[in-house]
C-alpha cells in the first residue's frame, strides 16, 4: 500500500504542476494577443494621422 500512496501523491503533484504550466501558457498567449492587437491599432492610427 505504501507504493500506491506514493504514486498517488506523485500523480497529484504532477497534475498540479501541469495545470500551473497550462494556466501560464494560456496567460502568455492572451498577453501576446493583446500586445499584437495594440501594436496593430497603434500602427493604423499612426498611419492615418501621418497622411498628407
């Protein structure tokens, strides 16, 4: 029974670590998306205002 308890604890810890990495990845993807949209909008605004 000791090996099953150790294996169960290891699986729970592994699941928590992987869940944390997934959350960080989702956050990074959304942050990059927002930065890209902000740069696109800024570039369009700058282009419109610099036209003669």
